[in-house]
C-alpha cells in the first residue's frame, strides 16, 4: 500500500534530532525519508489570525485566499508551488499559490523576490500595499490583466453622454439605499430595548429613503450637467446617515460625525482604515474588468485621484466597512489609538472583521455570492454597460 503524502510521525519513530512530531511531514519520493514541513496550512482552513513571531501576524479568511502580512524583517519568496515567508534564515510560514488571490502588505520592512512577483503576476494575484492608516498607496498586478481596450475607450466616451450620468445617478441612489438599510438593520435590535432611540433611527431611515428617490429622479444629458445636484443630495443623505449612526453607537463611544483625512478619533479612524482595505479590493476589480481607475464619473478628475475606484466604492461602504465597524463597537470592543492612529492589535481585529464581511454571502441577481465576488461582478457589469451590453444596477444588500 503506498505511503500517504502527509503523515504525522509517531513518537517511537523519531530520534532526538527529528522535528517536533506535531509538525506535518512529507515523504521524499527519491529517498523515502520523512521531511518536515514547518507550519502547514490547516485542513480545513480556519478563519482568523496566526501569530508567527513578535510583531508578525498573518490573517487568513475562511478559504485562505487573502493573506495579510505585517511586521518588520519578513522576506517573501517562491519555492515550487508555494509562497514562503521567511525571517532571516528561518522559514516561518508557507502558503500554496492555488489558494491565494491577493497578498496585502500592511507594514514597512517587508521584502520580495523578483521570482515571486513574476509568479503572482502570472497567476493574476494582486499585491496591495497599505500605509499605517490603512490607505492604499500601491497596487502590483500584471499589465496583461487590462490587455483589452474596448471598455476603456467606451468609458472615456461615456463621460460626454447619458451613460456616465446614468451610472453616477445609480451609484448615489444605491449608496443612499444601503445607508437606509444599514440603519434599519441595526435599529431593529433597539426596538424593544430602547423604543425612543429606535424611533429616531427609523425616522432617519425614512428620510434617507426619500433622498434615494430624489437621486434616482435626477435627469440631464451628461454627468457634468447634474454632478452638483447629485453631490448635493448625497451630502444631505450623508448628514442624515451619520446622525443615525451616532444614535446607534452613541451610548458606547463618543462620535461627533464623519471626518475623512487626518481624523484622530476612534470611530473615524476605524472607518478610514476599513475604507482603505475596501479601496484595494475595488481597485483590483476595476483593473481586472479592463477599466481605467482614474476616469470616473461622480468624482471629479484630479491628478493621482482614482475617481472610478471612488465611484464604485460608494455602493460597498455600508455592507462591508460600516457594518463591520458598527458591529465591532456595539460589542464593546476596545479601540486603542497611539498618536492619533489605530494601535496594531486594533488594526488586526478590524482587518479580520472587514475581510469576513467580504467573505459573507449576499443575494445578487437571484443567487448567493460572496461580497468580494460581487465587487468583481459589479466592475464587469459596469464594463458591459459602458460597451452597450445591458443596464447597470447598484448592489443593495438585504437587511
């Protein structure tokens, strides 16, 4: 009978020089000897965080497909069909390429081999780089992922006609609809426990529904004619929404309202960091769909501003990041800040929650898909819409 590929050696088969029996081993096909494999990926994979060393962690999602690394002194290289993570001469982790679709680098001091970069690009695996606030500053992917140009030509032409307006209008209405739904989702838990606060949230949700209808009714010839109107409606909705969020979390943590760049309070720091993770997901989806990230419709063009990515992020803020952050705060989890930035343990906990939301399933076109897959499908749907192949419909989650 052939020997199994993986084997845990019993204690009596080991000499003092052999590795710990708890480590998996692999038989060498030529010598027949059992060779240890340090820190194998568990089967079936478990979600969560693996602590490898002081300051080093790897966060895995349920299907082990997104690898998030932080910590000084790591070196990443390839060997055969695996990504190896080393610190000095010590191999601390290894991961099969076939179960990987993105690598996220969330700290400084991490190095790559050029062989690994080539392998990841050939397999279509993105490498995203986040700064200390969770904002993406680089995305590494193969240029061949956007080798077709038809969608990008139509994307630029759509700026001057009704397609750009229709997309922007749908994005704003979809975002406001998700704001309403998220308030109702969390508000339902207050219906018996705090009826007065529930009524306040319910009234805000109704006001948001009216703003959604208002956005959907905007008409014009191109996006330039109606951008101010759409942004005005979005601004009114945003003020209503964050008042509703404050009503939901107000008894647990101080929150005075939404701030973007430079925020130093706990709630805004969590939101901004989570949006950075979402940005990298959407950016990758836009590239994979063959679209130009810097040619948006709702957000105006500025040097270095990925306006189409920002457009597409809008419909996923509530179901991915806001829901994860509000749930985190409602559970009474401690948010630690160091010099106005999230402390490492808080960042890790938030990353895991946001990734779990991306793995959660939602109904899309009558079927259940993971949210991260819906992000990809929405980008492709936009490309099809711009090419004149069907309508674009914003994603709305079920509350």
